[in-house]
C-alpha cells in the first residue's frame, strides 16, 4: 500500500543519516562572527574618516560663500565694515561655529574663521580678505598653519 497522510506527517523532521541534518555548528557560527568582527574593525575607522572629510566641507563651503559676500560688500561700501564685519558670519552648524574679525577701522580687511564643534572639535579653518585659505588646527597634523584647507591628512 501507499503511504498514507498520517505516515507522511510522522516522518517529517526525521533523517536517515546525520549527513542529511541541516544547520550550522557552533564552530562555523564563531568563525562567521570573527570574520564580521575583523571586517567591521577595518571598515569603521575608514568610514569615520570619510564622514569627517564630508563634515569639513561644511566649514570650507560656508567660508567661501561668506568671503564672496564680504567682497560684494567691499565693492559697494569701500570697506568690510566699521567696528564689526559688515556681513554677519554664517550661523553655527552642527559641526562648526563661525566668526569674523575686521582689520582696520573702517575695515580694510577681515579674517573669518570656522571652529570645529562636536565630532569636528580640533579643526579650525580661516579665510582672509586676500583670499588666503589657512588650516589653523587639524587633529594629528603638526606642521600648522597650512596654507590651504586640509580636508584629509597630507600636504596642500
């Protein structure tokens, strides 16, 4: 006779030999966990550096725009302000605060700075009325100030 429905149900989950059993051993699972741990240990620092480079562009982009606004004001007024910079510095962001200091009275020059906050603490960039871009502080970099805006370690 053929196998009945009830006989088929009783054979589910039974194997004729151990080789037919499916699943992972503890050793295999530990190897997978170790491989994932090693990959994440290598990948995370690289990702963190990538994120800091992208956050540094927050400062450099806003300083560039600010410098342009200051130059437009200079063309209109013949100075960068009287006592204070004629254009208010950009509002602070999650990663940087901004400031401007005029030179002379009336201001014939200015120096704008972006100072790192939070995860970008330790970074400081500067722009002046001559268009000079300077890195004043960069974690892990000793030869400062640099005559450019450092986004990643290395030379200008």
